[in-house]
C-alpha cells in the first residue's frame, strides 16, 4: 500500500471484541478505531497502532485527522 493511501474496514460481525482484535492483528490491520459504549459515554474513542501497540483516547471529531496523520496525509 502506498504511504499516502488509507483504506478502511468495518468489522460488524457478531463476535466478542477479543476475537475481532485478534483477527485484525492476524491480517495485519495497522490501525484500529475502537468505538465502545463506555468510551462514548465519556465522549471518546480509541485509536490503536499495531506497530507501537499504543492506544490513544481521542474525541470522535478528531478521528479523521488522526487517520490522515497516521497515513501520512496531514
């Protein structure tokens, strides 16, 4: 994939979160945006990097900026 290209995929399967996270790691998804009930109550979502294993809690309004930044498009 080109450095400046970004593609998205939604995992809306009826599976437990752990199964979905494991599958994302197995197929090499570089970034995950995790939207959960608890985080949304706090007004936040999680942005996780597969490479660094770091998870950031960010406002939903900042998701597109973060994705563009991670894909080298800022």
